[in-house]
C-alpha cells in the first residue's frame, strides 16, 4: 500500500487491559458490546492510508498489509490518546454550570472555556471535570482486514463525501467527465450548515488524495411551476322566465255568501 490509497476495511478497536470494544464498523459487534449508535453508518468503511484520522502505528501497518489478511496493531498511550495528566483535571463551581444552563451529572461530556471534558465528580457547590481524553493512559488495539482497494476516482470522491457528511451517498448525483467530477447537491443539503462545514473538508481531502481530479459542486434550483389558472366558466342564461310575483287582489271579494230568509 501507499500513502493516499483508498482501502475498504472491516475493523474493531479496543482499549485498556480488558480490551473493551469502543469502535467498529460491524453493527452486530456494536450491539453485542452495548455501543450501537443509530447515527453511525455501519457496514463498508473506507480508510485513506496515511490519513491523520489514524495513529501512526496503524498507518505504518497499512503500508505493509495485504488484502484479505487480518492484522492487529497495538498502540501505546504515548503514541495514541496520550498519557493521563493530573493537571488536566479541574474543579469548577456549580455557578459556572448554572450560568451555562448545564445540569452537572457524572459521566456527562461538557464544553467549558473552549475545552471538552467529562464530569467525574459532583459535590455540593463543586464539579470536577477531567479534560484528559476518555481513553488517555490506555493501550489501544486496532484489528482490521482489508477487503478491497478502491481505484475508481468517482468511488474515491463518494468515500470522501461519506467520511465528512453523514447522509446516504445515493442522494448525491455524481458524474465524471475528463478530469472533472461533478457532484450535484441534494435539495436537503443546500441550506444545511453541516454541509457548509463538510464541504471544506471534502475539498481538502480530494485535493490531497485525488490530485488528478477537478471537483465541481453543482446546485440546481428548478424553475418554480406556477399553478394553472382555472378557465372562467361561461355563465349560462336561464331560458326560464322569471315568474312575476303574484299580485294581491286588493278588491273586496263581492261574492259573499247569500243570507236565506227563513
């Protein structure tokens, strides 16, 4: 393998002496280990050799790996999520959380002063937050198998989009002509803030790892169809003549009953 190669893999990552499963592309393994995430797309997983998304130890293993064989890479804390530093544990007042409208609970991840941490203790008036990485100080084991090597430029672009933007890739229309790969944006993404952020990451990854491709994003706004105007209905004249109102005979009825003489 070479840096920049796109490989399709199955993987499972465990941490600590007990080798707790913390990440996988297998839905079954995730469910069996209580880490299933309904927002994560399980199944085919594409990795880019040399990507910063992987520790150096894993990237080094990719370079010598062969398709179809299974490998396990061990990464020490100093080469992985780092060693635990007591200075990264801070005590905050409960008022700080009240100002931010955060209910302090042990285990909750919080963002304070642009730092992400995890609450490890809550006592009257004080909250202790650990800003070390959750897996800091733990050995990481990464087991993987290369299923396929992707060489088609369109498939590479699809993989980059899937890595950066979590919706079904089938919603994008992607065409390849010469050196241009044109990506038509689905309607639901045109005004999505997450898409605006993902687009920059996608462009950078394509420029870096698919340098022979010119990437074109296309947004299409169809002409709005105006509702058809209903043709005015012709008024039909009634052939029936309006009946004149009955004239009330104001003359006294002269034919009153005759009196008979007895």
